C-alpha cells in the first residue's frame, strides 16, 4: 500500500520548538488506529523504522515527537528543567495528532526513558488512550546505587547542567549494524545527559510503580532479559504492582535493550502487532 510521511513543528513549554513526524498508509488508504511513539534518551522519533514497517501495512498511523533537547527539537541537549515539561509537551503533541484523526483509537508506545514518560503520561490521561505499550521502560538502573539518588538530586539543584555520566551506546543491540547506525546518526546525542535530566528520571523510580496501581488501561510490557541499560527489575516490579485488568507481559530471553532492533526482532515486533490488533 505504500507509506505516506508527514511532519511538522509545535510549540512546547517555554516556546521550545518540537519536531514531530508521522507515517500513514499510502494510496488513499484510511488508517484505522493511531500509535504514538515516545522515544528514549539521546535518540529521536526517526529510529523506529522497524515498528513503522510492521504496523503501517496493518492500517496504523504511527507518529513520534522528538523530546525537547533531542533530535530536531529545540532546547539544551539531553537536559530537563522540570519533569512536567516532558508531559506537557507530549500532551500538546497527542492533541495535535488526535485532531488529525478524530474518532480513531489512540495507543501509546514508550521505549526506555520514553517508557517511563509514557507510563507517567498514561496515568494522567487514561481516558484519552485505548492502551499502553512499554518497551524496556526506565524504572530501575544498575548505573546509580539507590542510596546515591538523593545526592544526585541535591547536586542537580546546585548544578543542573553538569554531565557526569551517560549510557553506553554499544549496549543497545547485539546487531553491529544497529550500533553502527546509531553512532553515525547525526540526530542521536551520544553525550552525557545533564544532572537535571538524570535526577528527574531517577526520582520516578519509586513513584511510578506505586502510581501504577491506579492503571486501568490495557498494558503490554516487553523487556529483554539481557538488558543492561534499563534494569529488568523495574519491569518486574511494575508487573507486580500494575492495576491493569488487561496486562500482557513478554520477556525475551537473551535480548538486549532495543528489542525492536535486535537480530531476534521478529518475535517482539509480532507480539506488538498482534496485541495492538487485538485491542484496536
């Protein structure tokens, strides 16, 4: 059927310009559902080609927005002043997409940092969504001891733009081609996030699993067991605390962080497509 690509820009909190893009069925075929993608730390909305290629032929319109400080959006790279800025920006984006496809069911897929943001957003907007998909959500980390989080938060108040540590991009996938493309992608920020961003994310580790007891949306939770970037223990905790009455959890033995970009990507992509089809 082909794919039609669209893009545009929106005003985020504080006037920060947000870049969004979407992929729709081509040749005049009307989409029958909308999937919003919420991307991870340092990357951008254009890195979900495997998701797009899997879902658009099934009639999905897939949209993504580059978070502030990421990709083609404005703002200091990988920095955040207030956690609510991410959520308010995302609501502006969702409303814009919904206005383009009134009456269609809207699902939200978040990966890594974007999985954390997606969960936080979904808990505040359950009436606006049909379902939630989380891929390796950032709900726990081996990189920072729990006891160090209060220290980081304090440092972030004093020096929010310091960049002491980051992630290892070679650990996103076992596929060397994926890692090479990631490193060559000019829109990927491979430097360290600021303390302002890091501390904001760490602060949600204890909050979100508890808040998730109020989740009523259908939930698909996907995570690779060999992920060293977002600790699988966070997903296991969410699995046990989520209040969703319609919860599907898929663990992928031996898969790394980006399950949709692994050599074994067919299984998680098929699980995603089948779950979305069943809930559309």
